[in-house]
């Protein structure tokens, strides 16, 4: 497994990703901005004057059995594909009721009830994703999920998001912002 990677998402008037739309799904939204810059590496400082800065860290797969992890690795493609000019950043926070559950109870809700991994697998390799954990970093969200896909796969991505939002797991989400982007230039 690769070492954890610190990733910063900065919304301002500069960056390679144009912010096409932002929608507050539940809870408090985020201030609007024109562009998004995604920077990787430790020590990346917050940008003064930015509308917002969000930081997360990649980590090992959680709530995932070995066979599920192997299946994901076998079909998921990486980020940065030339044709994947659409992206989504979806920051979420789960409720205290979620975090008060034991890990095996959370796993049961995520996979046995919600089929989170199985649903995601239906949309691979068209949609690439990377999860960033941030609950322990003191920010306003627990997870920052970054997705990339080709314009031709936009409807498939919408179907993925809708399927996940209809799941029992999403009853525990108390803050979610849906940010859609396109690669500028």
C-alpha cells in the first residue's frame, strides 16, 4: 500500500478545475468560488484569501474485506486520465450517531445493508475515485471524496451518486456539499 498522501483542495479564483456548480445536499454549504486547485504533499499551506481550504489524507481501505479490496484494485483506474475532464468533490460529515456505532456495525450498514462497495464496483472503471479522510484533522468534514470521469460518463456518475444517497448509510450524513468541476484549458 502506498504511503498516506496529504491533499489540499483550495477554492478561489485560480486553479486548473473550473467550478461548474455547487449544491448543498444537507447541512451547511460552502462559499462559492470560480476555480479549484488540488495540491498533493505534506506541508501545503492554506491559501490566504481563498473561499475555502479543505485538507484530507489518503489511507488504507477500511470496512473492506480482502476479496473486495482485490476486486477494487483489479478494475479501478487511476486519476488524471486524459479523457476524464469532469470531476466532483463531495465533502461529507457523518453524524455522531454514526461514530458512536462499533466498527462492525458501521461495516454492516455500509456493505451488508447499503452495498456501498458493490454499488461503486458497478461504475468502475468509468469513474475513478479517491477518498480522503479528514475527521481527525479538525476540519468541517469527515471525508472528501474526489471523482474523475469523462463527459460521456456523466449520466453514469449521476446514477452512482443517486444510488449511494438512497442507501441506509446516507441516513447518517448530516453535512454534504456536491461540487461539480471541469478541467480548464
